[in-house]
C-alpha cells in the first residue's frame, strides 16, 4: 500500500508549480477508483492514463550461492498533472506526466543500505510505461514483460557501484486486493485505489555490488496501484507488511493511522489479503488482524523512532507471527526534504500457523513517523 498510496500530494504539487508558475491551469477529469472496476489482463498490468497516479513496486529477498542475504526495492511512479493553457501542445517535452523511480539495496549480511532516486519527464523516450512496448522504465532502470500473458519479466537497475539484473517468473497469478475491485483507504469518495499484487515471484540473476559479483536467487513481491488523488483527510501514516511464508502462503496487511488519534490505534479502513496455497485471495478487514509494535529503533539521520519489530496475529488463520530485521537502518532519508523520510526494508518472520511452526521473508514499510502523511500535504507510495 505504501509510500505508494498517496504519492500525489505535496511533492508532486511542488514539482508542478515549478513548471506552471504564472499560467492558468487547465482542469482535467481523471477517473476515481470506484467499485465495480473490471480488470482485464494483460492490459491492466500496464499504464492507465485516465488515472492521475500509478506505480509498479518490486521488493524481494535474495541470497547468493554462499548464503549472503540481500533485499531490493525498485519502484516506478507515474504522476499526471494539469497543464497551463500555453503548454497544451504535442511537444516532445510536454510536462503533462512525471516519472519518478526509487532504487534501494539492503545488504543484510554486510550491514549496508543504499538508496537513490531519479525523476524524468517522458521526453524522447527517457521514461514511461507502455503496453505497446511491454515495459515501464526510467532511464536504464526497467522492467520488461517478455510474456505479458504469463507474467515472465526481466528487471534491470544500474547505479553507482550497483548493477542488478533479475529474471522474474510468477509462481502464482496476480490477485486483486480489497473488495469489488477497489482497496479502500477511507470513508470519502475516491479514497481508494485499484490494487494488484503478485505475491510470490521467483527471482534470479546477477548483482554487481561494490566490485563484487553475486549470483542471486530468491522470492520477490510486486504491487501495482492506480488511482486519482481524493480530497484531503486525516491520514497520518501507515504500516505495510508483505509476508511470504515457507508453507507457500502469503499475506499483505496494512495499518492506517489517523491524525489526532492514539499513536497505536488501527483505523477501521485498515485491511489485508491472505493468499492460500492455490493462489486464491481472501479479504481481511481491520477486525480480523492485530498488528502490535514492539522493538524500537531511532534513526541517526532523521532522529525519528521506528518500530522495526512487530507482533502479528490473524485469529481466523490461527496465525501468530513475530517480525524482525537484521538491518535496522533501512530508512530512506532525504536531506533536501523534497520527499518525506520513511522506513522500508527486508524483514523476516517466525511463528505458529495452525499449530505448526512457520518462517518467512518479506518487506515492511512505515510512513508518517517523521511528520503526518495526510492527503494533499504529503509526497509519497
């Protein structure tokens, strides 16, 4: 659900104001995320220009042949903006859409965390998302669908001291989160997204990191969301969990927090998805799970405190889990404050499910611990 859900927000507005400083904006009628949306594949794996905001979000836990553990995050964002009347042209550099991408590598065993980002306009093919080309990209960061019908993809990301190339194959089909085609985030019209996930992807390929070559393999997770920015509300932040258990079952859980409420209160629009061994998705409402923060960690960069250890309970699944991370500093810290600081990183799980021990890997994202993340005033997933 991530930094993800409210990517629209102040960061994009700041960017747009820099482009349109003295001109009158032309209004657009983007589509809100509404109940009853009928998904069509492979079409819905690609771009939706009728919606204002969209992202494709890859995370994963990989190991080298010697057991060295890495986590990775690669995300592609598309954001549309209203244009001033004097820029309504078909020019190559028409700034009607912006493309942001994030790249992060968690070297778990090496105790190092690397992250960077890039911002582009489409221009002459610099960034974009296209069903015709079967890919989304930002410079030389790219995900290309080799087989759009079965989901076979390749991923590439190149940065200073880092070159990651993965071949990705779904082990389960894509699922739709939420109910009736939408994942609701609040009571107001439009406080929702169309939200797809590949909850178990097989990933393998080479990583070159600080002069050393690794051959990696493991599992990845992919989220794809699209929506139009709704009216403001009192959202303060969220905690999002991707969980891949060793019994071939997965869960996605997110806990929304509202401004003015108790710090640990779970908003009633929090929800989740349980995916069984056959790949069938089952909706979980906010009363069906409990997320309790435990171990705390304070960032030396932002000075903010994050709950990097959690206890998770889903009584209907007879599931009781503890979440931990071996690398506490996975904060995406921004010195320029254009984007908010948030924590997202590779984690592990251990516990009991239906009276049997289970373990797992996944990703945890925590936002709003360095200032409220309310709609219309925040940048981010």
